[in-house]
């Protein structure tokens, strides 16, 4: 019984670590917020190269993985963010304001 729960704990922490590593592996991208659309849960970013998506710099609309991300930024903010392709939708996974 005790061994089983120890094994479970080890497995759970291994899965958790893998998730953290996968997220940490997304490269940070420089960008500038052009528009925040709270009702559609979308954000327009002028972004630099996104290596993991093989995308050059441009302005475009992204979905957000968590709507709470949109509370952290506003139009005109300079940001660093990560993005990935979630079932064909380019999605912002994390975003942080950078000091001007
Ligand atoms: Cu783009």
C-alpha cells in the first residue's frame, strides 16, 4: 500500500515536471500589444520572429490560452510572450509586460 502511493507520487511529479519543461521550452517572443478584445478573448500583437511556429515578424490576432492573460496587458504595452499552435489556432500561452 505504502509503495503504491509512493510510486503514484513519483509518477505524478514526473508528469508535472514534464509539463513545466514543455512550457519552459517555448521561446520568448518580443511584441507590442495593438488591441485587446476581452469579449472575443483575442489579442492583436505586433510580434518578432516566433521560432517554434516558424513565423517571421508581423501583426496578427492570437487566441489566449487563459482569458486572465488579457487582464495583464493593454494596447501599447511592450510585452514578451510565448505562443503555440493549439489544434490549428495560434494561441498565446504566456504574456508579460516589459518595462518601457
Ligand atoms: Cu504572426
